[in-house]
C-alpha cells in the first residue's frame, strides 16, 4: 500500500516542517509520497486550507491519503500501523489519537483512548484532520468543502474535516478509530483569539445543521462551551472565558443560519 501524505503550509513553520520531515524519514513503512502544498508558491490556493487539501488530493497517487499538519509528526511505525489497519478489506479508514510530545491530548478537545468505529455519534472525538488515513477508493470524488475552514473567506472557520468524514460515512465508508495509537501535534499556543472562537463555533454549528443533527445535540455542544467559559472565569482568565463564550454563540448562530454552506 502506498500512502499520499498531503501537508499544507504557509511556510512560516520551518522548524516544525523539518520535524515532520525527519519523522517521515524514520518511517519503517517506506512506500509513501509527501505532497507539500505551499500557499506562497500557489497564490490561486489562497482560498483556504480546504482548497489546498483538495489540490493535494488531485495530485495524490497513493492507495491511501492522509493530511499531516505542517506542525504534526509521526511515530516511526505510524504508517506501518495504518497500513496494517487498512489491509482489512472492510476498513476504509483508520484514525489515531492526537497527543503532544508528553502524551497529552492536543486535538483542541477530548479524544477517546479506546478503540471504536467512527460514526455520526463518535466522529466529534475520534478524528481531526491530521489523525486519519483513508483509502483512495473510499474518498472517490468527495472533497473538502471550500467554504469551510481556515482561510475560506467565510465566517465558518472550522468543521471541514468533520464534514468530509460525515459525507464519507453517509456513503457507507467504514472508518475505525484506535486511541492506543498516536499522531503527534503540539498544544495550541499564542495569544487567544476571540474572533477565532466565533469562527470555529460557526463552522461547528453549520456542520451540525448540514448533517441534520438534532437541536438537542446543538444544546449539548453549546453547553459544553458555556461550561468551559465558567471554568475560565473561575480561574480569572477573562480572555479565555470570552473565547469560549464566542464559540458557544458561534455554534448556535452557525446552526440556525440559513447562509451556512
């Protein structure tokens, strides 16, 4: 099995990209290609992360495709473990748990440490863009929604990978999750951007709406962010509190908005 690894970069993380390259050099499974889509070299891709990933898919020649971020990295046997999982004819994809270098979940939320199927109910805590490996045949003509995600030019700044997987699941794809295996990604860092919380929330809410999740699921999603806002307030972190409140409001607005992509 040949893997096509599609990495999108703005070229502003040279040390992290080099770490990823070294982790790929160390892979025990050697049948792969690494496709790096650099926005600096392709101005026409400045429509966002989703458009750049779709470009990478169009260039991929592998039997399976993955999307490691430019600041992610793999264990030496990550591709070997993915290949072993995908050798099962009934498995269309495999997702691993995302952790930082200390083994702490770093996916921006909670990810299960168990093994299970990725379904409509579990996709929210079993898969993010850098964690999954999908057979090319299962992807078919499905592509990332270019109106979702970072750089899309819309207020829907997240949800593109979940939307992508939900469409595959809706077509009958069987995707497994193994929380005992890891893909590495650092914890979010830098100044807390409240406006990003708003955009992320809108993307999440619009994904719930598009895939016909009930208002009860929306209530739970908003309540989770409101609870995190209260926790931040108790720690006297006003900016983090504002971030989670913005995400809570964004989730609601993204869900009810008739303009959701």
